[in-house]
């Protein structure tokens, strides 16, 4: 039996520079929640590039939807906007490394397993990319893990549940 075979997250926004940073943080937090930390950098870079394209090129407005879906061993990140024009992609192998624009989809292609664009009805499109996810991503329990008091001050501190049964109480560093 497959437990929780699909996970889904959707964010609607205006693709403005200030909002793009917020969506990067949302993507990162969601992937941490799903315990897919190894995918955070590539997913955040990919979604940033796709949202930047919406900001620079989408007509008539910058409204879009970012979706992340985890199906077994594959994470799909997509950005849907209201501009029906599909991206024009020149040869991704011959992208000028000194160009100030036009490299976004090349970067998406470089960090992803696969990517593409498709029409979405008569008034929009979806640009997407996929990343391979760890096969056995750990499941979150229904009960949130207990947190150490220091978690609020030191977020890098592990949770009590992560320490397991072998955890010994702390001892003072100085005898006396």
C-alpha cells in the first residue's frame, strides 16, 4: 500500500520582484516540510527563473499560479500565467554566458531532469520542470515533533524526536 502518494502545494501571486523572493521562501519551506531538502536549491532557482519570465514577458497581467506536486519519486514545479504565448527558446546549448537576459530557461534546463511548456486553454500557458525526488522520502507523523526550547533562538538545533532513544542528558563541560 502506498501512503500519501501525492502531495500538492499551490500559490497564486502577482509576479513582481518582491513577491518572487517570497515564493522562493514558500517553496523552500514546503520542501523542508516534505523532507526534500536536497531539492531546495534547484527548485528555488527554477521557480525564480520561471517567475522572472512571467514578470518580464507575460501579457496582459502578471497574475500567475505556482504549483508543486510530488508524485512518488518526481517533483513537478509549474508556473501558470494568462499569456498564451509559449516561450521562444533558441538553442539552449549556444546561450551567451555574458548575456544579461535570455538564460533563464537554459538554467531551468540545466538544473532539472526535464522541462517544457504547454498551452493552458485559450488564454494562458504552463511552464514546468521536474526534479527527481528521493525514493523513500520520510513521512511526517501526524503529531508534530517536540521542539527544544532553544529552537526559537537556535533553529539549527535538532528536535528531540531526531535524537532518538540513545540521547543522553547534557553534562557540564567544566568539572567542579
